[in-house]
């Protein structure tokens, strides 16, 4: 997926512009500089073009002495990782010293840079936007992120400078496995432990993510493309920017993989950053495996692993289908189970269930627990069928699709999982009106 980074000094409206582009209120918007505290990603669709956008506002520390340095580092990282950059400035304040510094960095890149003069809410301010041509970055786009004025022309030009969208992936027998997780969870150690097994390394090829290396190895007579997302550039010295950089890498690795293996640091337990990565992977409909690393450091009793599983399941009730492994990359304890589990999840992703088997299971489930009524009408599910695989999609045909509540969808999903062992696999259930039935 092509990536556009929204950069600029604080309080110029980066988050507001990002929300406008993705048409969703995904960030916290406030007049106080540096309010955005979380990593924010979104997908932008415009005139038949689709690309990812990242709002960098959440990665600037509030500490004054490293404030400007952190912003400069983000621009460097955006230059490295993004395909195009939106440099947001504030027409009400004009060019500041920090704007000048950032533009000097941006002038040295070969990446497309669009100067977005935000807060151009009226004709007078749109005329004032001309001052930003003095930054020497080319065309200036007067916009009002808060009401959308001028964003259409900016997006039209942005889509012309983005590289061509990558072709749809061809059928590839190799399983693409991404090792993801927060920094220091042991991703590189796990990759090294896996590659250190007595298996033949077929090749090493440059990854689509800049300096990442995708190692192709043979395991259980299968070729696996292993992607380690751990590498952080030395220049990312500010803690907030380390997270920003890791976020860019993780998103791209998730988009390109078949199965994501989330490494959880046993010393820290499941953290919010881990949960966010899992949710991203689920939204992208990727196979999932959780591997609790550094298990050798955990003091164990009879039911330690069981209690850990229960604790993780309790925090992730909507992701209770994800297999949980306990490993040590350092001692190579059960490291082989990571690849074995990834292969099994990949096979289940591609599983295609015959329609008669789906209906047999679903009719029994519906007979045990009927759908709730909708507006005093009985909801009748006529039949079900798997309409896609990798990932699996099941269509249910009924008289009132809008009457199937989320709780009942969850019940049917759980019944499918029990019957067909969809461990680690995201399932999509869609409900459609049967022909000549009322919707």
C-alpha cells in the first residue's frame, strides 16, 4: 500500500487534515499543541485511488528541549518511509523558523512534497498563502481542513505524484509471515533463532519496506518468507519517534503478510501497544498467532501457562480465536512451533467449506438458538454459503438482514469456528436478503 505522511510543526492542523482525508474522527483534535498522543493510521480513497495516510502529530514529545528535534526526526523518517509527504503550515502565523528548518530538509529529498497552507478559510487568507512559495518546495495548496475547502484540488495533484499502485499479488506458494510487536519484544532474536535452525536458507531478497530483509526459508517442506520488522534506524533517537518508525514498519508488514505473529514480552505482559497491533491485523483480515516470548524468565508453577492464556483471553474477548504460544527466542524453546502454527493458520485461511456442510452446521446452530425477533417479525435464515477464502467470508441469506444483531452474529461465528477449527483466522459474516424476500 502506498503511504502518505502528514508532517509539520505543532498546532498547524495536521490531525484535522488527516481526519478530513480519511473521513473519520480518528484523532483527538484540540487547540493545545501536541494533543495527539496515539499513532493514527487511515486509508484514503479519492477518485479511484487508494493509499494509506499517517498522522505524525502523536509522536512529538511535550518536553521542550527535544520538541523541535523530535519533529525534525519525524520528517527524516517520513522521507525514508513515505511515498509522498504533505507538509502542513499555518496561513495565520506565516512562515516560522521551524517551518524553514523542516523545508530545508524536505528540499533535499526526491520524494514528492505538497505544501498545504491550512486555515485558509476565506479569500484573504487564501491570498496570504502565497507567502509559502518562499519555502522553495513548489506548489502551495490553500486549504481549510476544518471545512474541506481546497482539499479536492490538493488530492487530485497528490494522486498524480504517487507511484503506481502495486499490482495485485500473484498466487504464491510461499507463506508470508510477519514478526510484529512493540520494540524489544524479541523480534530480531526470534528471526535469528528461526534462521539458525538446520534448514536451508533459500535466498534473501530486499523487502518492499526500505531496508527490511525478507528471508525465505524451507520448513516442513514449505517455503516461508519471514519478515522481521524490528530494525530501527540509528537516527530515531527520540522515544516517540521510535514508536512512529515502528508503526510505519508494522503497518506495511501487516499489509503484505499472510500471517502475523505478535511477540509479547513475558516480562511486561500484554500491553496496549500489543492490542493495537492485533486489532490492526484483524482489520486487515490477516491470520494471527500470539507468541509470548522470554518464557524462560517466567517463574513457573503447575498452571502458569494456563493462567497466562486465561489472562490474555480475558483482555481480548473478541480475539479469543487466536492461538497462544509460549517460547524463548534466546534458548530456542519451542521456537519451531511459531512456524508450525503459522503454516496451520495459513492453511485454514485458504480453507473452502462445501455449502452442504456449512448449512448442516448452521441449521443445527439456528435450531438450538433462534435469531431474536426484529420489529415483532421473525428473522428466518434460509441458508448459508462460503463465498470467499483467504480470508474466509460466509454469506447468510435471510428475510431481514438488518435484524441480525451483533450478538447473534458472534454466536454464528463461534459455531463456525467450533465446527471447522478456524483457529487464528478472521471470519467475515455478511447477511443478505434472499431473492424476492423483504429486506
